[in-house]
């Protein structure tokens, strides 16, 4: 079985919403996957996202812990940058005081 890797496709929120609606109206998951050439995991993700937040955007479906982790990483990056600037300033000041 030689399967070719399929290219990544993008779908509009309207299309995803329509697929979820068809599923909720009783159309089987396997029928939707075959008929619209979808991956089962994509359809499952859309159904899950729709049931959780009603949105298909990743940022709308993050847990509070995921949001906190992203914010902490951003803050850590900022603090490291500020620390590097202060180190450089300290070196410059040390050189000036020696002369």
C-alpha cells in the first residue's frame, strides 16, 4: 500500500460549521469523510471545537492552563531581553568608570 501524502488543505469556518451541522443531523461520520474527502481527525476536531466554544479558531479552544503557559512564555522572553539590555548597560558603565 503506497499512500501519497495529501497536501494540507484549509476550510472556511462556514464549511466546517456545515459539516458539523450535517453530523448533528444524523449523517454518519464515515459518510461525511468519504463524501467530502476529509480526514476523520479533522472532522472529529471540528465537532469537538463546535461543542466546546462554537469557534474553530485554536485560540478560542485553549484551556486556561494553555493560555497561562503562552502568557508566561511571552513574559519570560520579555524579561530575558530586558536582562540582556541591563547586562550590556552594566558593562558599558563599568568601562566608563575605569577610564
